[in-house]
C-alpha cells in the first residue's frame, strides 16, 4: 500500500534464516528494482526467576533455560547508570550465575538474553532489580501433616532484616510454586489449613525486606502427606507425683510407626518432643516432672514416612502446681470466698455486680455500673442507652464478640482477606479479619466463620483465652480446683477444659444461676450484657497484666 514503510511478519519460526525482498510498483506494470535483505528470527526469550543477595557482596541469579541457546549473556547496570554492561556469558547448560562484582548496599538492574550457535539472539528478558543486602534465612524447614486437614511448618528466625516471611507451596494437583501466605517478621511457625486428605504438599519459605525491596534465598523444601491417622483418645494421667507421672491413652490408629509424647510449659508456646514409644503402645511411665512446672502433655500417632501425625487432646499435668483464684480463695465447702476491699468490705467483682458465694450471678443480677459502662462506651465496645447496654438481653453473635475483643486489645492488625461468610460489607468485617490475622478467629469448617451465629458461653471463654495467648499475655495455668464451685464442671468438653479453667479461674467469666451454686452453662447462649461484662473484666485484667 502506498505510504507504508514497515511490515511485521508474524508467521516466522524461531532461529530460522529468512530472506526478504522488496520493490515498489507504480500503476499496473512499472516496478522498481528489488531490494534484498536477510534476517534470522529470534529464539525463545529467557526470564529471570530468582535474584537475591547470597552474601554482603554477591548476588545470585537464575533464569529459565531456552532450548535453542548455546550461551546466555547476562548484563547489569548500577542504579543511576544509563546503559547495561556485560557481566558474563555462560554456556548453554548453565542457567544461573553468582555475580561477585557488586558493591555492598548497591542497587543493580539485571537482564539476560539467549544466543544460539548460529548467532541468533532472543529478546532481552524483563529487567529485575536487586539491592546487595544479605537477608538470612534458615535452611531447616520442617513440615508435618496434623490429621487430614492441616500441615504445620516450623523454621528458625536467623536475621532481623526481614519485614515479612513468605510461604510458598507446590502440590500434586497444581504443581509449580505459588505464594500461599505472608507472615509478620520474626515468624517461625505456620499452619496451612487449605489442604485435603491423602495429598502431598511441598513447601519452602523465604524472608522479604520491604526496606531494601529484596528477598532471601528460599529455604530447603519440606514435604508432608495428609495421610489419615486416627488420633489417640482418652489421654489421662494415672500417677500423681512431684517428680514423675504416668500417661495412658487409647490407640485408635493402625498405620502409625510410633507414638510421640510432647509437652509445653503453660497453655501457650511451642510443643517439644520429650520421648516416644513403639507403635501399639498405650502407656508411658515415669515421665520426669517438677512441682514448680506447669506442663501440658499430648500424644501423637506418627508416620515418619509421610511426615504425618494425629494428636490427642492435651492435658495439664497435675504435679503439685499450685492452683489459685484471682482475688479470692476457696471456702471449706468448696465455694469461692468473696472478694474484699482494702478496708475489708465486700467488693463488687468488676462491672458493679454482687457475686454470690457460688462464684456466679443470676442473669437478672448482671448489671454494669456507670464506670464500667463509660469505659465500654469510650472504647466502642457497646452502645449505651438510658444507662444500660443497648439490647443487653439479646444474644451476642460470634462476630460481635470478636469485634469487642479486638477493640479492647486496640489491635492495629490489617484487616486483610476474608472468610466465605465474612466479606467486605459485613458489619464486623474489619474486626474479624484483624482477629484472623492475629490468630484467634479461625474457620470452623472449610472457610466459614459463622459470624452471625449466637455465641455460646464456651465460645466466649475460648475467644478470650486465645486472644490473650496471641496478644502475648496468656492466662495462668489452673488445675481442676478452678471449677470446683460449679456443679456442671464435669460437662466441660475435654478439648476446652484447660481454657475454661483459666478463664473462670482468673474471674474473667463468672457462673450463671438463680439459686444455689452457679453453673458454668457452657452450652448456653450468652447475652450482649454478659459479653460486655466479660470484656470489661478482660480490660481490667489487661491493665493489670498486659
């Protein structure tokens, strides 16, 4: 067409020598002479996939290999330079290079191109930038499948330059590395609950620095298979001593190779393995303990072949650790003695209510005084109308109670992500996702949180307990005596027994009842006024212990 001065041939194959000729035409039969030229088509372009400092004065780079390449040409320029210079030309079987010709702290851009044996070239890769600041990370990464729907990772935090840790995963259904999650600095543990049964998952971790816009090398890979093992049940202590205890349990699995016995000091922190016994064993005798310790124990059926484990519910060792009740003690009949003021008079135990000797209060006695209401109103915990909690007798939902705790904690966690039933626009979206980032709002089934479901008193206790653990202010450990005043203590689920003991032992929650000894009432729904009282006591506890 007249006026055209360029043409793009989109049908060319890579690394082929093409000859072209061109002539102009005037009218129907007048032609110019031909102009001829030849060009070899470009080969496949490599892309840089890894780039990070591996010391204070060297940078590692790797790129995708190209089948037609006989060598690769790596180029760099320092920040502020106008043009690239050649760093190296590697052979076809090398798709990585360590550049030791850099300045510590310098910022460099890199690009690479492939060159064939007949001198055909690829386009340049996309440019990448690296700051020569070494961000260390532990090579050691462990992955353990805990039951069918959870994989736990742990690693060592070696440096202090990272701002976040990145969790990368590859699996059988979707091979290839994908960014799974991002964690705060100094993290050393992660639980992947987006897994299915009978699948193998492979992980690696790397640290990233926002300040230097760079990342560490990846950790070594670790894999685990969600192979189903039936967890031991009925874990109990059968010997009570200040020096040693015995544990027994029920073996429900058939595929374990051994049972591992783990313990941790207190209700929070990391579990560590104490010992193990052979498969099909159901007892471990004479585990050393001390009277001053507050140890929890659990037993796990373990398959080292698949890095898969199924744990029993933990129990607190009864080894002479002193049980106490905050602000009061036990009477001879097992009731909780009244809290007293400095002058010796009986005091209202927080929130302006009078508590009977049974460790509880009738529901119609739960009224918050003016100071408590003012505090809760100032912190946006509840709304107050005519001197009482608005709709105080209505059920409190799970989402609303979590929002109360987040506001009491004054959390600055970012509300990122969602549950399938908690998305932007939900009235408590920000607080629930802040709690999820902190670690005490977790999906119950699949990716559902059930924010609008009425909260039970047991759920209130668990949210309180877990929020204090992740806040770094865990509750003290309590033994069975903490629930002695409550006739329904035996109905407390074993899975939440330790948490309930701690929450009621510290008087963050009180019993409910209209006559006689108060009940825990864990399966009952809680009202908004009860929830407000719990949060008020929670805030007082944080002031004393935070």
